[in-house]
């Protein structure tokens, strides 16, 4: 069984806000080297790995994101205080008091001006307290991931953005018996609206595309009617902001899960744009489905997931690719 | 001055004909090839097609404007904004309506009829109308149709310490800077793309880039500037007099570091002042261009424009001239060293 603690911890610790995926790209390329042989990085920062099968039954594209939301320094005041703009979906009101980590290693603490009189906090009020001289305009930071494990529960700030990549990396080493040509795409700039992934496969066609991500889960079973929960198994996506999954793709995944006794949940994430959704509409269009790992996201910058969902997602993918 | 002619021309999104015609006439003698596409984008090809890289320089033709949506019985015109117009600044402004430039004034309820609570609130577009002096609907309809557009009737004028005021500097400063550059000779294949419908969602630039299929693109824009009395440096975005602003991040684009490095190198090698565009807000055609085909390395250079999207905007002409210099320096640098490097891991420039 995959050491999910080590794999997810490695992905979580790697630095990589959208457009600045340096660390996570290195983690993915290093991790793929021992599993699938090699990979390419395109000029947009996507990582692409291909595995060919003689007499393949068809072509499958598997996509997961590389990046996570972050902050960019837009102004540095004389006392060293840095003003920042968000890169991707970060909420200013959740950042006050949060520890952030810059690409160069500097640590900062986010604070807000105290003269906002109870009004809504936005990025105009936020600043990052950092030692003077440590950051410059254009530098980027992420919420310090603070990865930790407690039994089968993994905690980190960036799990919603890294769990998919961890599962695809694990899958890359377990494709024996797969009758398809498989292309792995680890996409850059996913968190800012799935911008770069589509560029990596421009002009290519695939028989099936699976977008691997995460979905917001309720903290425990029964907490909210209709919601998915950590530990309940992979979530077969019905729709996201950019995608309505066609029945035959869902049936393919449901059939694979049932045939192997893999627990699964059905889910939607109407607020998130995925690479899969963009790919479904690009050029001539592609048949796209999605599998999401349930992640509980707190109101603040912390999340957790259940390692059994990572394992079951991996098993579901293997099962689907052996159908 | 070309900037004056461009500024005073009417070019609402989708109605860019007047601006396109000026540029067509101006640049035809300097071009290898001039053509338009189905959307109305104007392409001017110059330079040496046998060399590389193929560079697309883009500026948008259109401006924020108004569209007539109803003609009242009284002969006044109800309208809606086309693009991001600040409704609070519209009242009592002079406009030209339709292709025949019918003069009009944006009117509102008279101050003596306003209730005290109304006086404290800005007018919304529903409260406003355009008065073209018509005595009734019938007379108005002889001059104006629903669907006609209106632009601000603002004359271009130099004033102050090297400043100019006028309308539509976003993005006629970019159009003028591109036109000046297109008249120069370069040993590179250059395509100057004057794009349509930027102000309503970057609609023209993507198809333009798809057609041109360049190796790299540079967008030239007018951008936010709030450097006036009472403004804090952190909120200014750009400051007039500090030169062209280089984009690092906006709502639609994370800057391509390879292009950014080359812009900085060109500026520093030639002693051209530059500044960072210090905000994640706003967007420009780079947002559409960089996502075309397999992705296009795209940069954005902007002239700071005070009171952008309003009836009267202000630019510093030195910033404009430094932008023109930077475009030439960037292209000369590419002539000498055409190889664009992949962004080095973790590298940034400041």
C-alpha cells in the first residue's frame, strides 16, 4: 500500500503558487522519474508524462493540478511591511494572523490595518509583516502548509490543491495491465481558473479524460444532507463550474467501483473551474469525467482528509483503466 | 499629433471603425500587408518575414462608451454603458451620439427637484438620459436610433507640466505607440494587431492571436494610476513620470517572466525608466492572448492614465514617449538576441 503520509507530505511541503510552481514541479518530476521513467515540462510550466502500450485500446488523459493559491507582493513600505495581491482564490478575511512562507524561505505573518472600524477586510487592508529587506515586489508566498498526520487523518493548508497530484503520482507507478496509452498532465495555474493545462495538449485528442481533484466535504457523516464526507470514498463528479459529466463517463467509473467493491460517493462542486471542464470545451471538445478526494476545509487556512480516500481513489483509477 | 486624432475619434466596443480607419490610412504606406478579420481586428505586418521570432504587438481600438437603448417621448435618450464606465461621473458631460456625431449632454433630475436624501447619492445610469436638444421622439429619431453609441465629447489638449488630457487614452496611447513603432524598420517579422472589444471582455484579442500565431506577444495599454494628492503610495498602482509600467500580475494573467526579463533588460540597457504595475486588479488583452494554441509568451507594458474610463483622462507625455522608446529597445534587443529563455526556476527580477 502507498505510503500516503510520505507522498502527501512531500506534495504539501513543495512550494508552488499559481505561475510559480517551482517546488511542486520539481517534486512531481522527481517522483515520476522512478515510477514512469521521464516527463516533459512545457514552457507554461505544465508537467506531462506519457506511458504507451503496444496495441493500446485507446488514449486516456489524466489531469491534476500542480499549483495552489498564493500571494504576490505589490508594494514594500519603508518599514519592510509588504502589501500583497491574491493569486487565486484566497479570502482576505481568512488570512489575518496566518503565517505565510515566501519562495525564498522568508516567513511572514498576515495582519490587517486596525482602522477599518468593523468593515469587511479586503486585500487593501492586509499587509504581511516580514523582516525589512527580505522581500521585493513580485515575490510570492503561500499559506504555510504545516503538514501533519494523525493516524489516517492528514492535515495541511494546501491539501485541496495537492491531494490530486499525490494520487496521480502514485498511479504512475502502478499501470501494469493497463490497456490504454495514458498521458499524465500536472497542470500549472489551475487555481486561477484552469488556465495553463489545456495548452499542454493543444491539438491532441483523447478517448477519455479524467480530471482528478478534491471536493469540499462535511466534517462527519450526516452533518449536512447530501454532502460528501472524508473517509466515505472517492467522489465521482457529476458537475463542476465548467463541466457537466456525461452519463457514460459516470457509468464507466461507477461500474469500475462496483465491480471491485470500492466505496464511492457522488458529488458536485459548482464553484470550481477544473482543467477537465476547460478541456471539454477546447477545440473539438473531449469526453471528460472527474474524481474528487473529499477534503474538509475549515473557514481558516487549514484542511484535512482521510488517507483511505486517497487509497480508494487510486484503486478506482486503476480499476477504471483496466476496464 | 496622431495621439490627438486617435483620442478624439469615436471607437466604442464593436464600433471601432473610425479609429481603425485612421490607423489603416496612417500605416498603409509602411506595411508589407494590412488586413482585417471578421471581428474587425486590424493587422499591420511589417519587418522581415524571413527572420524570427514572430512578434505580435497588440493595442485595443475600442473605448468605454454608452449605447442608446430607448428614445423617450420627450426626445431624450436612455442609455446603458458599454464597458466599465463609472456611472457617478456621467452627469452633465457632453457626448457625441451615433456615426454623425450628434452633440448631446447627459442630463439628470434638476437639483431643485431632488429630495435631500437623493442629493447625497450619486446618480445611477437609470436616472440619467442624453439630451440632444430634440423637441420630441419623432425629431430625435431623425438623428438617432436605438443601438447607436455615444462617446464623450472631449477635446485633446496639452496642459500642465508635460501632461495631456483627453478621452479614451485607454487604449489610444497604446494604438499611438504601436503606430509610431510600426513606422520604424526592424529585422524581425512584426504583426501589429489593433484589437476590438477589449473593454467588454477581451473578445477580439484571442482570435487575433490565433490568426497571427506569434512566438511572443506584447500588449501595450493604458492603465490605472492614482498618484494624486491624498493617495497613498501603496494604492497608486502606477505613478506618472516614472515611465512605462510593466505588469507582474492582474486578474487574468500571471506575467511571463521570460518576456518581463527582456523588457527590463531593454529598459536598463537604454536608460529608459520603468516601474512595476503594482496591483492584481484589472486585466488587458494579455489575458486572452497568452492562452491561445499552446500558449503564447506575452508581456504587458502600460502608460499610467489618471481618471481612466472617465470622460477626461490624463497622461504624462514623457511616460508615453518612454513607452515608445521601450518598444523599440525591446525589439532591437530581440533582433540581436532572438532566443527567449524558459523562465529559470525561482527567478524573479526587481
